[in-house]
């Protein structure tokens, strides 16, 4: 758990693609799409380092928002590409792993 150092009104906020509310960027998971050579979605990974390049989107660290985002096809909208079921399963697995820590 990271402790709050000090409140800063200028802290960057991002919108969760599940619940559409704004939260401090650091409280959200960032998702980044990896593409293959043909530019198709190869995988969608959770950028825990915050250093990955590419188009990204943000999500609250709870399963409800992930399920909402999957149901609403928010990933498809963000990446403007279909997201295969196996990638969605990968996202779920990774999300579970990270939120159980
Ligand atoms: Zn949310």
C-alpha cells in the first residue's frame, strides 16, 4: 500500500473505462495494447511500471469495473479494434493476480 504523501489539487486524474468516474491516475490500473506486426491486438497488458508506451486506458482496481468495461466493450472502443475472448481472459487473470496482492 502506498501512503499519501500530500494532497495536491494538480494531481493527474484519469477516467475509469468501467464506471466512467475520475480518479487519481496513480490509483488506477493502466492498460496498454500490444500489437503484432500486422497491427492487430496481440495482447492487452496491465502497465504496473507506468512506463509502457502506446495507447492506454485506465481502470479502477476492482473486478466490478473490469467486468463493466468488458461488458460495455470499452476496450474495443479505446483501441478501436476487436478484442478476442482469449485476451479478455488474460486480462481477467492478470487483474485477479494483481488485486489479490
Ligand atoms: Zn471504475
